């Protein structure tokens, strides 16, 4: 019962909140014929962008409200292109989003205030119906209940409770469905059309392709630099020492042996550096222990406590696991160097076709990928796999890094 009351109360508040857009939409219905009529006149076309700005502002508010109710973001159709007012007006007339916005305004303006007033009125009506048997006899005339006048005790003891049951059914079960239907209507009419969504998808793929190429180039340059400055230098030094040892082998065996030992140490260092380069491409620990085990190894090497909630996400494609591993590694490195945090958390989960990584700390916050930190590298690496990155880092309140990577289910 308590849960039903909470649901009914939340639904009522959501419908009342809908008056914020419902009442302006209802007022807009008065000027809607004027807007449409003016848009058909060539001399009035330049006024259309200004006339549509309040509608666009209203739809933005409704998209945010509907998104909160549905638990998902509803993207907007985008703004008209810059340029002369006449060109903007022509774009608005051709755009399906304009007519969908106007259709939403008409439907929401006609229904939103009505259901909100009904929701508010049901609560006192329910109380009146439940208490009606106590005072109907004292009311002047007869008391109506369920469209039947109450003029006797048998009716007073039955009809009000039937009416209360009907009101309760609407409050507890009907209103949540009405709220969801209102939000779904807003999502259906106010989200971008399939053509706009496809165009944005193409743009996004072009951006991620460019970022993937950039990340790939940066990775190749890093590997080349590591091999050139580290491994190659050690091998060249080892070859020179072996050449010197060969020249002194007959005349000074002791010096030749020392050079040989130095050359061997150089080769061992080169092998160690080569293993480091290989780990930078795909850490072997991912193959040995899987992603949860690799993250546990990363957490064990930190100087602050790291809370882990890794679950059992199963094996993902190698590229996805590597991206998730390096995301956690870079995030923990940033926490150790810059955050001043006393504790951090790492959460790993897999839902449907996505692998979700969340790293949170209680440090000073203020992290910004635009400042050239390792977060920019995380963005590039994740974008290469068509993933998403969300950073929430208010000053003084820690940093939350959330990454979602698409992977095969």
C-alpha cells in the first residue's frame, strides 16, 4: 500500500510538473493558426524563426522532463543553420521536426492540463468519497455519488465506496501509466527523425574514425620512440661491447670477459624494455587473469585503498578488454598524481552489449580532459571503439569517470 501511495504521489507530481509546459502549450494553441498562416505568406516567412524559438525552448524543457521520467536522454533535433532569416524559415518549413514540435504542442496543450487537474482533484475526491457515509445525511438536499443521488442509508454505505475504489484505481494504477504515456509521446514526437539520427551517426562515425586514426598514429609513434630510444640503443651498445670483446679476446681475456658481461646485461635490459613495449600494446595479464584479475593487480599497486566491485563480466573482445584495462590504469595514475584522494573505487559491469567501467575518487576534483591530461588519451582510445566517456568532476567533490564500451553479447 505504501508503495502504491508513493507511485501515485510521484505520478501526480509529475503531471503537475507537466503544467510547466502544458499551460504554455495550451496558450500556444491560440497563436498556432496565426503562426502557420503567417508561414504560408512569403512576406512573413522571415518572422518564422523568431516565432518558433519559444516552441523550441518549450520542447527542450519537455525533453528534459520526459528523459528524467523514462531514465534516458532524449536528444534534440538540432538548431536551424545560421544565415539569413529567409533561409532559416525555409529550413524550418522543410524540417519534419518543426511539424512534430507543433503536433506535440497541440496534443500536450490539450491533454496535459486536463490530466494534471484531474490528478490533483482525485485526492480530495477520494477522501470525500470515503467519508461521505458519515455526513451525507447532514448535507443540504441529496449528495451525489457515482452519478447516483444518495438519499438512503443503503446507498450511502455502498455507492461512495464503489466510487472511492474507482478513484483509487485511477490514482494507483492509472496515473503512472498516464505519466509514462505522456513521456513516451514526448519522446516519439520530440526526438530527431530517422534521417537526422542517421546523419548524426555518420558524423559520429567519421569523428571516431579520425580519432581512431589519431590514436593509432600516436600508439605507433610511442612504440617507435620506445624501441628507438630504449631497446635499439641497448642492442647497439651490446653489439659494440661484443666487438670490443672480440678484439681483446686474445690479448686481454679479463677485459674481454668484462665487456661480454656488460653486453649480456645490455641484452637483458633490452629484453626487459621490449617486454614493456609489448605490455603497452596488450598486457599479458589480460590473457592470464582476465580483465577482473588485471584490475585487481592494478589496484594492489596503489598507495591508497581501492574498493573493487568487478563481478563476473565474462570475456570480451581483446580490444575492448585492453581499452578497459588502460582506462582503469590511466584513471588510477591520475588519481595518484593529481587528485589528492584518500580512497577510490572501481566498478566493472556488463549489461547487454556494453561493458561499463566506472572509476570514482574522493579527491579535489576539477579534472578536465581539455587540459591535456591522460583523460584526453582515454577519450581517444574509447572513441576508437565507438564507446562513450562521461566525466563528472566538480571542484572539491571528487571525480567520477564512466566509460561504456560496446562489445559482443
